[in-house]
C-alpha cells in the first residue's frame, strides 16, 4: 500500500504541474494586432467594433477550449489513478507478497500460505511457489519424523540393552563367588592340584574381565540413553489382542532375578498389550525388586470388573500383583518414583537410570491399563491389563 500511495503522490504532482502550465499558457494567449493602417474615424469605429466582437469571440473560444482541456486533464487524472490501482493490484502487490512469502520461507516458516489471486499475471507462478512450500514442509516433516524415529530407536535400544548387561553382571557376580569358594576349598585341601588351582584362577580372572567390560558397556549405554531420551517425544506402542498366558510366560523367562513365586495362574482370556512393552514393564519391576529388596518375589493374578481406566471408561482388567519382602520405599519418596530420572536415597549405592518405574507407568497407560504401587510388608506393584 505504501507503493501505491507513493505512485499516487508522484502522479498527482506531475498532473498538477501540467495543469499549472496549461493555465499559464491560456492566460498568456491573446489576440495581437501587428500593424495598424491609417483609417478614417468612421473606419476606426467599424474596425473597433469588429475587434471587440472578435476579441469577445476569442475569449469565449479560449474559455471553452480551456474547459475541454480541463475535462481531458481530469479524465487523464482519473484514468491514471485507475491504471495505477490496476498495476498495483495486478503486479506490484503480488510481487510484494511473494517477497514477504519468500522471506518467511527463508526463516523456516513453512506454515504461511501465499494468497491465490485468480486472473492474475502471477497466478501460475504463485501456485508453483505454494506447491514448492508444501513440498518443503512435507520434506521437513519427513525429516523430523525420521530423526524422531532414530532417537526413539536409540533410546529403546539403549534401555533394552540394560537387561542383558545387568544379567551378564549378575551372572559374573555369581560365577566369581562360586569360583572364589571353589578356589578357597581347593587351597585348603591337603594336596591341591596345581592345574585345578591355575584353571580356577584363570576362570576367575576372565570372569572379572567380563564383569569390567560389561560395566563399561553399561556406562556407554547410559550416556547414549540420556542423550536420546530427553529429545524423544514418544515411544511407539501398539497394543494388540494377545493371549493372557503370554504374560505368565514373561515371568517364567526371568528366573535370573532370583526366586519368583507364581501363587496362581493368570485367567485365560484375551488382553490388549504390546508384548515388547509389557515384557519391559515386568522386567523393570522385577529387576527393581531383585536389586533393592533381594528377597523372594510373589506374583498373583486376579480379575477386576467395571473398573475405570485413566480416561474414565469402564472396562474389565486383569490385575497382576508383584510383591517383594523388602523394606519398601520411603513414604516421602513413594509419589516420586515414577518421575523421570528420580532415584531415592536408598538407591544411591546401586547402579541405575531412575527410569524403570517411569517407563513402566508410561507403557501401562499407553496400553490402556494402569499401574499402582504402595508399601505393604514389602513393596507392592499392581498392574492393570485391559481385557478384550
């Protein structure tokens, strides 16, 4: 609009200057007698009368001509204004809009839309430019999704590596303890075998080497996990109809965490779970109990009817109760254990990320279930799995 005002101003100044010149020229336009002959008094009277009539006629003609010129000048002024308005809206404004549009695109604002002006000289160019914006936006979205998927995958892999690494470390600890006991027993014999002693010492050294390397892997995984989890918007979770007995199999496959006692069998039905995430939930909770309580872990199953999920919808659930016989969690820290990276005072001497309970709660909610936890002669976690 500033460009249009500037054009109006310049054009108006030019037209006013032209009007002033026209008026000045008309003011100077007069009838002039270049030579006067010798006439008698009567002839002079006749010629004077003719001159007055001629001069009057000239003045009237000049006035009429000036009116015509002023009308023509007004038409030119109006047509000039109309032409400038047309040029502005047909050419200048679309170009200005495209300049601003290109500037926003350069800043990374791909949501801005360029107005389409039909029957406009820049219509096809504008449409092509907007198609380019849409393609750039789609490309950026695909790039962001790919980056997000990569970070999610890295975070998931890093966290999933925790379980086998922890298993290796736990196995190494058991092997070291057994080898030390065997070595002490052998050394106390009357005639200990040198080959046996050497073999036990060699195995003990190798077990220690494996344990140290697994701890190195654990630290590297922890660094990668922390770097990716902060940027991870959401982990992909896809609950599907699954045989409930699959959950019982998960508990049977983690015997390395000590004595896990199944007090009853899970009711046979179909449940909504993401098998991978559900296995991670169980592994995280059982692993925590093993690490911090070190006691037998009791598992029981029951059915819950007409219970509301986190959205308030009434559903039927399978309740999985996981109970250890340890000291439990400090009551002041209990509400905080599902917070990301939170680790209580009692866990400072143990290796961990502070993410096990956070992820367990997150995964259960995303599967349409829930998780509750409390102290009752030990630490108790109840998992609600939605039935089909």
